[in-house]
């Protein structure tokens, strides 16, 4: 399409072509919004994901040559081919970042949008599956609601370019080059329409319909199913952290989870009574195994009143007292709630009478503010008023419909089944956004009720912008086998690279045994009695120790620590070892959580975050950085037992790891110092997951504690890994309220100056209620020598009083 004319306005550039109009608007010097329409005017629809105040007034210039129009901010240029309107994106120096095909890369194809009509004649079919209650409606008729467009945005990506993002799926793909991906919500998919490139840019698509990504024989493009126009943002970094920061500028800052949410969370399908919940916590305390929360999975309600948000009085006779007991044990309770209600329970009847249910007369309409308000009112009166601590918003893609049968449907068939069911009840242009609005209602409702307890919402479905609502995504009902565990690592990394920071999974897999349905496909009929499963579980828990949320969950078999042996046995002892390691790392982890909120940091990092120029890291799908210090290398194959407790003979107790170039690395377990830029075999016996620390790192280690807020008189240890300059900002606040939003937190910048061999602890900045004025510190200098810790040369004890302190090592 040829450019006819262009006009520079105060805040945008308008381009009229022979086939539509393009609008280019800078939101910041690094974020450029591009809209393309065939209509006379651009849509007035309000974005569900982009913040209303995201647009800043940005200086930009426009000039032209014989062949192109050039739009420029201080960081980004877009060259528009006058003959074809093809875009080429460059940095300020003219270095090409991305480009469309020379013929042009934007296509809009008209499509009629069909919606269902439900009335008093609509037939409702109620059922229950493994994935919960379902209600299907047979619409009386369907009508054409409007005309919209399929949109197609094409690129020509470079041969050496890696692409990440799009959310958490189930195929175990890290680098998306040469692949395709379908973006719709279902049990094991969480969609975030963000692509991030190692060339230093990202693409954020403002669409809520079914989407497809292709980089294969069919082309290289992003396609959307139903939109009024093409609407996307080109985001320049060039670093991944800068891209994430711009994404959150657009869609909202990540809220800070309470400190306890980073401790160990025990769950299973399911604890059934008040007595059982309390007894499990007591057993953890008796064994002195750290624990911060326990989870009450589905059917807290009475009988078959699926989705009722209240406690069954027979099994939970005194929920307020239960919460007192749990809190007295210094633990928290997370309760599962569902958007689906049926069987005429009180919540269901109230929603129906108000007209707040979707066409199946069971799922509440999260797109209506008044329906969200009523949903929160019900949750508050039935559950939150008893002082529960967190939500597990299950089934937040309420119309997934392929969890039946013995044979898993083909990918395209699954796409059809699920999206057709969703389009019955939701506008086809918004089928991916249900969880975003559902999370918004929970967050806003709790914030209006109290500011003393931070919102924690573990949710199965996600969309762009959901990070501002206190959510953690988990990857759905996965199966217990080594292949699934391997795939999950890449799935989580692609989720977090989008800018949505909190992701987790069911440690040990949800389905452990094998049954008739295609999804119930675990390898261990005997559950935790099978030594093969015990090995898989231990390896999964080692990996889970370095996830944003550390949570065990699943069906078929219990998950408590003592189900895997007793003290003195290798499985039990290794599980306890890693849970205790997680708790010693809480000062490090909670500081990073503070960075996530205050500095737009990312906790779980694909290696390209920190080593983008090391091409060998681009496809490292089973290694990642956890914060700035730790290189995590999960063990993803059996070394001791196959299923049915069959012993494996002669298996190597090692795994290959790649240590990224440009820094030295320390083996966390031995403190051996190793040069980066090499592939090597690492020790990986059951007690050891290969774990490396980047030189120059400063890692705060807390004392051994039983829960995240336990007070200890033991000092805070700062481990300093020699080899290059480094820094760490220690973040602290009250741990579980929103006073941090008012500036009530403290930071302490700690710097290691390698050549000078000294540690500088800067003056504390800020304060909060209950902050200790002094800290006892043990500073351990690790340099790879055999006398690394025992020598007084390597370790110092100091009292820090909030003022600058310099510790000189000789």
C-alpha cells in the first residue's frame, strides 16, 4: 500500500495510504504505539491491559527522503517505505532491530463477528469433569454482532535472532524461532501477547482474541482473530530488563507479594477438614521443617454446591477459630475459589437473580464491574471475613472444553474445541481476557476491604497486565514424568520474560498415575511409595526451590515431606535440605521481590537477560538465572530409579552445564572457582542440583528459621564471591501490608570493590515501622581457596548501625 500523505500532529504521526490509515504515537522515547485501520476513524475502545496514564508527551521528529518517511525519538527510528508502507525499526544510530517484508507487513481482513443469543428457551447441560463443574448452554440462535478484522503483522527476523515470550504453554519451547504457537486460554496455557528479541526489542500486542504466532513454512507473523483494528507497541530496550520495564510502564507495575508467599507452600488434592489442615501444620512444626502456608483445594463448600464461597459447617465447624489456630502456628491459609457456580447454592442464586451470569447460567460475568463487586462481596462474607490469607483462583479459563476422552486431540482440534466453547459465552474479541478481569475484581475488592493484608492470587490463567493484581500463575494440571518436568523449565522462562514476574507449577506433577483419560498420564501408579517417583519429586523440588513461588501440589498421592521417607533417608533429607536452603535465601529472594516492584526487575531469568551477547545461551532451555547471582541447572533425568522402584545401574550422576561467557563462576556447594564460556560436566548426585554463583555476587543468607517472619538472634551472613566488582541492594519492609506504596521501606546498597578487596555498606535509605536500627553481620569472602571460610582472612563479624561502613580485607 502506497503512502498518499502524512501529517505530523502534536503527539502522533498520521499516515494515509492507498489501503488504510496508520497512526504512530510515542508513549515514551522507547515505546511506540502503532495502529492501523481500514475504517474512517480509529477505534475508541478502552484498553483492558494498558494503563490510562501510560502515554507521556514525547519529543519526536519526522523527515523524509525520496524513498522513506522517518519517524524518530531519541531512542528509536521507524522508516516507512513510501511505496509499500513497510516498516523498518532501528535504534538511534540506525542499527536495524526489526523489519517487515519489503512488500509491507500489515494486513486486515474483514470478518463477521457472531455472538450467541440466550433466552428462556436456552437448554443448560450441567456436568462435572476431572477439571471441575461445567455448564454448557445450547444457544437458541446466533447473530452477526458487527464486522471486525483478522489482523496479520509480519516480520523478517534475522538468522541469529532468538525470540521469547507469549506466556506459558506446554511444549517446552524456549527460543520460538522456527516454531508456531497458538494463543488461547486453557488448562495448561497462560497467554501473554509479548515477544522479546535478543536484538533488543519487544512487541506487545493489544488484543484479547485468539492469536497465532508463526515462524515456519507459513511465514513469520503474529495473527489475531477478531479486532477492530491492528494495535501494537514496539518497545526498544536494548536490554531485557529495560524491555520489561517499558512493558510494566504500559500495563502496570507488579505488586509486591507478602514475604510469606516466598516461603514453602504445602498443598495437595485435597485436605478435607479443619482438623486435617491444622494437624499437617503441627506435624511440620514438630519435625522442624520450614513451612509458611497450606492450601485448601476445591470443595471447601457444602456438598455439591460447586463454587459456593463459604465453608462447609460439618467439616469446618468454626472457621474463625481454625484461622486463629493456623495463625498461632505462624502459618497462612490459601483457599480455592471458582468463577463457576451451579446447583442453586446461595452464591449462584444471588448471581442469577442479579443477572450477572453468562449464557451458561453458571459462570459469572467478570467483564461487568457490578458482577465483580458481587463476586468479591460473596468471597469476603463467606471466606475472607474469617481471616483467610490468600486466594487460589482456579479454572480462570472457565470454558476449556477438551479434557475428555482417552486420546489427546490434535493441537488444531484443541484450538477449535476450546475457542468455539469460549466464543459461545464471551465476545470473540475478548476470549483471552477473562482471568485479567477476574483478577482485577479480587484485587480491587480486597484492597477496598483492607490495606493490612497483601493480595495473593494463585491463578491458572493470565493475561498482559495481570501483574498489577497480586497474581501468581501456575502451569496447570501437568503430569508426573521426566519429559514434563524438562518442558516446564522453558515454559516458565517464556512466561517470565514477558514482564509478568510470578510463575510456578505443581512440584511433583499434578497427575502422578495413569488412568483412562488422556491427561491422566503420570508414570507412577504407586505414587510416593515408588522410589522412581521419589527421585522425580526430589529433583522437581530442587528446581522449585528456585521458582518465584515454592509450592508442592497434586493428586493421586500425598505430598507432605514425611511421605518420602524419614529423617536419615536420602529422599527425606534432601527435601528438607532444599526447603531449609530456600529459607536461608529469603533475604536474597525478598530483596529481589522488592526490586520487581520498585525497579521492574525479573526474578526468574532466561539466560539472555544477562548474557544476550553470548549466542550459546540463546537456546539454553534447562538453565536459568534466579536473580543476579544464581545459575540454576535442574536435573531432568532419572539416575537412581525408574518407575516401579526398579534400580538403574551405571547411570552417571552428572549433568552437562554451560557456564556463560564473560564472568567466572563458583560452584555453590564446593566454592570452586571456574572460568565462564565453557561446557562442563557437573556433579549431580541426588543431594546435589548443580548450582553456580556468578563472581562479584553478594548474597545475603538468613539464619535457619521455621517460617518467613520468625525472629532470630543469629546474624545475617553476606557471602561475597570474588572476581569482579559487584553490588546488591538489600530491601526490607513490614512484609505484609501496603505501606511500602507510601515509601515505608528501607534499602541498603552493598558494594564489593574487587581490586581494592573491600566491601562498602552504604548508609541505609528509608525506614518502616518495626525496623531494627542495627544489624549483626557476618561477611564471608569466597575466593576459591581451600581455606576459603575457616581462615579469619575470609570472614568478618560487624555491627551495622545504618551508616556507611567499609570492611577492608587484606
